[in-house]
């Protein structure tokens, strides 16, 4: 292993490349226990340099795994990137559930301050939701939410806000088709989310995703109210614009209903609850060459700690597990879970082929500028967020997670779409690592932003909550992971994230628009 003073890092003894921790200049020397390599051309920070001669067709090894093959001979001391490296991967169907780890040693006594709901679920925030069934009612939903300004809400100090969950779908889709079912799951997941204390449903009246269908399909029967009686309920407020008489009347009625809900929602109080009530969504976006070295492994350690405390950790971004899926199929709880993941990967391969796309198109221009070349390289770094525990299950996008431990929620890599799915599945805290500088925020769930490098943390202090660039300086990964775990508990207890302070989250609700628009 290198360090910041040496300006490079070799992530595994078998690797035939190193990663620059700062810009390397022509004429410098990289020395490890095996050989000494002269830098033959400038290498940007986060990028890869060969430390031995590599022949055309030979594998490039990083993290001890092949990340692709050389498309031309690569001399020691030269840059490895998309000009001389291509993706080449075949999924591994062997050894399923052959390396299932033992459960971690229980971590007892970890707690946070949360909102206990009448159904026993625990929220980390206390919102009222305005849920639109269709894009046609999106503006009305927004008008209602916007009525409740910070000044008005100051009378209700325990209410985090009134948020409109608006989207661009709900009609022009096949009834009960994949797009309809997916949207219904997501909207139902938001309605049942423990961070949503109460909600309104608003539709136009003639959409495919009708109010009646949503309520029946997602079993939205009534709102449970706080108080002594667990049986205390009220009818779900539903508004159909066409039935009520149009925009203005619907907005007025919606404002009236929310006004009635505010004192009820404000009556919730935080109480001490075990950390086992946390469901963590893990995400990386705007990744760079440091993501798989600092922030993602630290998040993996925090994930392991939460699972040891009895909680749940979600991996999303199925497209960014391609090339690293064997790390999870081999450590799955059983073969059935392994096959569920492989089936999802096969679906994605067919799906992308249908649209004449390739998995290796996933690394963005920003990823590549940060030093990542192939989807396999990106996936191996992204997989580090999953820690070291057994994979317990694989869920559909927006499907409610009902297992403890490490799980996968099928989702694309695109940040808002991925996080929306994990939140709809029940995540009540998000940790988002970034190397290039993502400014993502989420409602109704706090999103902790973690910088992979100190330069980013210094450059964007108003957006980054934590710095994991310290791992390249003087902090161990274990200490960094424990620091992140403590930040998760503090945030779950009410500490505001940077994105919350900036007001992010009203435009980041983005259900996966899977399937055709008709």
C-alpha cells in the first residue's frame, strides 16, 4: 500500500497498475516491494499507471481483479485509460453461496432518536406528503405544498415540511403493465414510509394510475394517528381535480386538509429507539478514482456496523454491480438469493441490448475524468459500499424491504432514480459518496454526502457532510467507517445534512420510467 507522501497506492499485491494520489510527473519513480518504475508520462490524480509491461489482450488488474484487457501493448510507467483498456467480462455462475460469511458479532446498545409510528415503524424525519398519482396533478400538488412556507410551519416545530411527490408519469401506460406496477409500488412506498406522518393523494380523475387502483394495489386503507390507541385512524384524504371542480378548488381543499393534519403530525415526538430500526440506502455518484479506496470502503464498514446492530443496509445501482456480481453471489445467504441477483443482471443485459446500449457506457464523462475507465472498475469500487456481510435478499425497485442485513434493491445507477427506489423500499437514511462533487439531496429522507478526497471537501464545504480523503492521509479505514456510522446515528436523530440546509429534495423524487410511454 502506498500513502499520500509516496503519492500513489497499489490496491492489491497482484495489481499490475497503481493509482496516483496526486499528479505524477515524468521522471518520478514509483517503488514497491517488487520493482521500481519510472514515470514516462504525466499521470493525473486518481488515474492508473502501469507498473509492468502489459501485452495486448492481457488483463489489467486492480483490487486484485481484472477490470478489462489491454487493447495495445502498454509500457511500464505509462497511463492506462480508455485509449488502451476495454471492458471484457463474463458472469460467473459457479460457487453460488459458497463463501457465505457468519453473522457479525452483535453490536449492542446503539440507539438514535426517532419518530415511532402507530404501526411500529420508525421515522428519522416528520413530513406531510402530497402524493400525485399523475403528472396532470403535479402542479396542484406543488401549489398546495408551497402554501406552507417556513414562516407558517414555524408554528409546528416538530414538522419537517410539506412536500409534493410529483413525477412525469401516471398515464400513457399500459394498465397493470410494468410501468404502472412500478409507479404504483413507488407511490405506495412513499405513502407508507415512516418519514411520512400523513399524506394526501391527488389525481386528475381520468388517468390510468387511478386513485382507486393505487389505494387497492398498495393497500392504502387509512391514516393511523398518533396517540394512546393503536386503532385511531382517519380516512385517507383523496382529491380528484375533475370531481372537485378544477385547479383552484382542489388547491383550496388541499390546503384545508393539510392545515387539519398539521397539529396532528406536530404531536409526534422523538424517542430513543434501537439502531436496528434504521434502513440505510447506500449510493455513490460522481465517482472518481478514489471512491473505491476511501469513501466506499468506509461506507462498507459503517454498513457492517449497522447490520451488527440489527439494522438493514441497501445496495442499489444494479447496473454498477456488473463485473462485481460474483462478490455477492458467492457470499449470498443461499443459492436462491444468488440466482435472484444473476437473473436481475441477465435482465439488465437484455434490456440494454434492446435499446442498443452497453453496460460499459455507464462510466460517465465525469467518472472518466476522475480516473475510472470501465464499468467493471467502477463496479468493484461501488461494491465496497456493501461491506462484508452475507447478502440476504434481492428486491424489485420500490418493493418494501422486510429483511434485516444486507439487501439489494434493483435500480439503475442514475442518482435520483436509484435513491427514489431505495427510499420507496423503506430506507430512512441515505449515505451518498462522491468524488467529483454531487449535490444531491432527498425528501423525505436525509442524505449524508461524503467526499472521497480532501480537495473536494475543501472546494465544496457547503455540500459535503464528511471528508473521507483523510484515509489517504492519517486515518484508518476502520476509524473512518466508525466516524461515518456515528454520523448516521446523529443524522437519524435530527442533525440536519448540508443538502437539507440548502433546501434540496423537492425536485429529486424521480420514479424509474421503465417501459414504453403510450
